[in-house]
């Protein structure tokens, strides 16, 4: 899956725990596992309820970030 395809897809949350978020692409069916690198801020089902529709953003293209 290319970068354009990953960030152009919408995903549903299929599982969540403190260290990872499992997403499934709505159109592609592709499954992604996103690891939480910040153990001080665990992921929760309250923040990411099962079935929630989300989109990923590319932080390298975020204009609000410093150069």
C-alpha cells in the first residue's frame, strides 16, 4: 500500500489496547496495526471506540509543524 493510499483511506477501529490500535480500511479491507510510542499516554477504547471511523494524516506533510 503506497503512502497516498494509506492516507487517502478511511479506517474503522477494530481493536485497541494501551500499546496499539488495529484499524481496517473501509474500501481496501487492509488491516493496519499502529503502535503507541508514548507509554505515558495509553490508547483507550474511550478515545478509540470499536467501529469508530477515522482517517490518518501524514505528519510529514503537516504545515503546522516546524521545519
